[in-house]
C-alpha cells in the first residue's frame, strides 16, 4: 500500500512515524511546506516534518502552491494508494483529491464539525472548552467538511496551553491513526457525514485578537493568554509599548477589584506578581516580557521599580 504523507509542524511528526512503523504500507513520499526564514537572523529553516522525512531517506516535495500542474504531476508520479495529511497548511485541490484510489484522509485537531479551519487548538483553549480531540476524516473540496471516520477525545486541563495541547493531540492523533488504519486499508470504514448546521470555524489568529481587552472578564483573559502560548503571545500596552503576557494564575472568583476601578489598573505589584483589574474579577500576571527584553517573571519586573500600583495597562 503506497502512501504519501503531507504535514508541516511538529504536530505531524508522530503520525508520520506511525505510518513508517506500520506493516504493509510504504511511505513513498512526503509533502511539506517550503523552508522559511526563522528568528531575528532569518535563518532558512526546514519544517519538522521535512527533518523527520530526511532522517528516513524519504523523498520530500515542497511546492509553494500544491495546485500548480507541475506539483500535481510530481504527486501523480508517486502513484499513491492513499494520501494522509496532518496540519499540512494548504487546501488540497480536486486534482490531488482524485489521485489515490483510497482517497485522502486528514488528521484534524478538533472534534468536528466544531473548529473547522486553521487554528482549532487555539480556539478550544480560548473558549474554555473542557474537552477537545482529534478527528480523522475523508478530505473534500470544502474546508474540513469531509465525512468523519474516527474520533478521540482529549481533556483540556487548567494548566494546559495551546503548546501543551499540541503535544497531547499529536500523540492522540498518532494513536487514533494506528487504530484506524486496519479498517481503512481493509475497506471496512463506515464514514459519517458532518452536520453542517453544527459547524464552528476557527480562522487563523489575528493581531487584534492577541491584544488583551481588559474590559473582558479575568477568566476570559486567562484563557486568551493560555491559548496564545507559546505563540504568538497575548499582549497589552504599557507606557505606549508592547508588554507580552506569557503566563498568569487562574483567577480566584472571590478576588474582585474595588467598585469603579478602571479595567487594566494594577491593584498590586509585588512578589506574587502583578494583579490587574479586569471587567470582572482580577487577573494576576506571573510571566511577562517588556519590549526589547527577554521574558521574565512578573516579580522581577516589579523589582525594577517601573511598574507600580495604580498603573493602567492597555491605554
């Protein structure tokens, strides 16, 4: 059974390893995004999936646009029986979907039809969902609209961030693929159509979403900070410059700001961190990063004497 795997970030590495270890299939090629400049020095860096593929001596294709005729012909030459994708980063055109006789399947990091789109893990954490998961589905021309083959649930703990959920869901996706392959390859799958009326979308995070709105509740902001960790990070303004907020404590429902306090006002700045009034409740920042500096615990910033009680963040 000839399989082409498509994926890009670390999330996709474990599913690729699952395929490589599975008896009776051969990964005949890997498709991933082109190398991109990374960091301040803009060093051209291969994707995690490319690194893994090269370790196993697999052919790697990196088309800028998969729908170009020459890219489709490169895939056709690999003669795949099945295409497996996981966080690849491009929509597969019909010319690619029609290539393999067993179709194309996708390992999607949500419980479809909830959180179709490019940022399902971010939105699950941001919205305070108690559970998310992974869905393996047949791919169709729409955005994550294909029939569902199998699912697995994964709880979201209070200590979880998008980063930790990426790791958990990657492992869950690899495990689900392992369990799904026997029926898939034997033709025993009975896929279930999605209910489009229940669809929820998760578009890529915008810069405006990264900015903390202190008029929102402390719980909502706490969820936002966790959702944007480790990237791109939530931020507020302090003295007209960006202050990244990387970590904060879960809000205590009993802790409230005095009546009439302007949201964003620093109520306490000390060894316990920086307590800030929200629209409702109080949020205690524990790790921050001022503009031009490295991330630090909030108490370290306070010891510098610049951020004091009464400061209004976000203005």
